[in-house]
């Protein structure tokens, strides 16, 4: 049962990381800043996501 929970948690983290990366791409930050954020989120999925939520650039909700 715990392996199913771990797999579900992994999928949730993956979905949140993808959402964060897309939000960084849509933000008005410079290309260098965007690359740093994306690398941070990819290398440290959980910690990078938490740091991005606290300090990262956000894209506009309007597409």
C-alpha cells in the first residue's frame, strides 16, 4: 500500500513541477532568471518547488 502512496505522491510532485516550470516560462523575468529557476526545479523537485512558491517569478493567469 505504501508503494502506491509513494507513486501517487511522485505524480503529484511531477504535476506541480510541470505547472511551476510553465509558470516560470510565462513570467516576465529575463531568460537567464527563467533558466536558473527551471534548472532549480528540475534538479531539486520538491525543494525547488517550495523555493519557487516562496520567491519565484509567476506567470500571468491570462494566456
